[in-house]
C-alpha cells in the first residue's frame, strides 16, 4: 500500500462501517485483489485489533486532494454512502477527474 484513506459509511446491522480507498505501490498492481483485501485486513487486525477491520476496500489510482495535499474525505464519504448528488465545490481539487473515476469503480 502506497497511500490510503478510510471513511465511515452507514451499515444496516452495525450502524456504521469502515470503507477504505487504497492506492497500491507498483509492486502490488499485479497481485490478486481479493488476497490483498484479506492481507490488508489481517495487518489491521494484528496491529490495531479486529474492531478496526475494513468492511469494504476499493483500489484506486489516486485520491481527491486539494492543491495543498489534503485528502477530501467529505467527497470519499459521500461516494461510500452512495450519495452522488452534491459533492460541493470540486474546482479546488488537484485532480477533479479522479472523483468520477472512483465513483464509477465503486464496489
């Protein structure tokens, strides 16, 4: 994993769950995605505890960031919730096209 962002989203049983957006290093690009999901959750479970496991993991090529480098978790949270209606002002993003890419590849 090169970079990641974790956000909460509503879950029918748990109330809320964790959704992870993960950027892989070049060496991880060719690996099986299901095995990677299991490995990532195993590392999280071993390091933090089973309560912190991610319910969904989406592999992305980039994260929506401002020009200063701040990850726009507000946008990622709306995508995880399935709310595509109003992302707010995306003109300040370094790469606004990534929002559409993430939305289209949502799990």
